[in-house]
C-alpha cells in the first residue's frame, strides 16, 4: 500500500513477484499475509532499510540445510552517505551505544546468539510457535526470536551472511525510532515473561535516574544528585566517544549527542511503555489475525 513508485517497480518484475496488499501498512501484518501465501521450506525476513549481499540467501539456505539450526542470520554493515550517518553507524556498532548487539558488532566467528536481524527460518517453526505478533509495531522480530529460544530453538550468527543497513537520516528520526523500540520492549517482556538481556533495562534505569534526580532538585532546591548523575554520564559518554572515533575525527561533535539520543529516547520509551501497558502484564496473547494457518499448512512446499 505504498504511495510511491514501489508498486510500479514490482509490476516490472512480472510473474516472478506476487503482490499482496497490506491494508494496515505495518510490518507484522505484511509478514503474516506473505507467510500465509508462502510455499518455501525456508522463510527470510527482509527489512525496508536494508539490502542483501549477493550471497545472502545462498549462505542462509546452506547454513540451515547443513546444520540443525532453527534460524540463521548474519552481520549488518551500515551504508553511509554523510557524516551524520557515519556517527550514527559508529554508535550503533558500539558496546556503549547499544550494549553490544551481536549482529551489529564485527565478528569473524559464528556463534549462537539471542537474536538476529533479517533472519532465515525453517518453515516448521511457524507451525510450532506461530507467526509474528501483530500487536508489536516495533520489536516484533525480537519477540519472535525470544519465543523461538524459549521453545527450544536455536539462532546461529554466521559472519558470511551480510546485509547493508541504511541508518536514519536525521537525529529526530533516530530519536523516535529508539523511543518506539523502548516503548514496545515492555510488551515483549510482558508477553515472554522474561527479559532477553540486561542491556534492554539499562536505558530505562538511566531515564528514571535523570528524571527522579531532576524532580527531586525542583522539589527540594538541591540539584546535587542530578548534577552528579549527569556529569558522570557526560564523562563516560565523552570517554567512549573519543575511544570510538579512532580515525573518524569528524564525527566527534555529533557522536556524544547521538549516544545520548539512543540512551535517553529508548529509556523514555521504556518508562512510558511501562505506564501505558501497566494493565497488560497478564496479557500474553499472540495476535496474528492475518496469518492463515490452514493455507500455510496445506501449501505445496517447494
């Protein structure tokens, strides 16, 4: 349902492409509609902000066929167009920025991980645990991978599987991207009855500490605690900013702000999500109204 030239591009491919409308326009509904029509023994998720390496699909298929993995994925390399995207790329590929997400870090060795981006899945896992949760506008793949692990499945990161990701083009878009990640992470935790990793909680604690100390300062006219927390964060931020730039000194003016945006926006989203979804701690339903299970089961597998 795009209003740009996407439809015309797809039509030009002819019968190779089967076009399905997604009236809700959100990713999990789109995936579930496509999944219902699929006939492949391997299902791959592709994001709108990425392109695949020439051998991406071949390497995914080879890894799944030759091993007992449930899901495989690879590493992300960022496509950089300007200094702003370069600074965002550095932050997204650092331990301080995003807590050391495996698929964003440089790696030469394959290993088992807790999640991957743009994963390839064996078809049978969708019969076992269902499809993507349509309630999750963001983090739907994180929730699914967490659900997969809880069901006894495995996720393998293969560094030969490479995709290229285009970071957000503005700091405003980056802020809202990570705000939404934090916001919907709350529902992931509620639905899965667990936390996928400690890194998901740290930004929320940071936002609470900053907010509480500032409110305390207003109420009691003492900003000592706020200044201590903020100055400590600024020191650590600048330390990692200087450490991260290495030979890319032109990003030094942007990098501290980008680190702050990542941490503050995610933390704010997480805390607001806790408030917004406060009554949903017992609601663990998986919403997948657009997944036609019977059609999926009866498909003639390629």
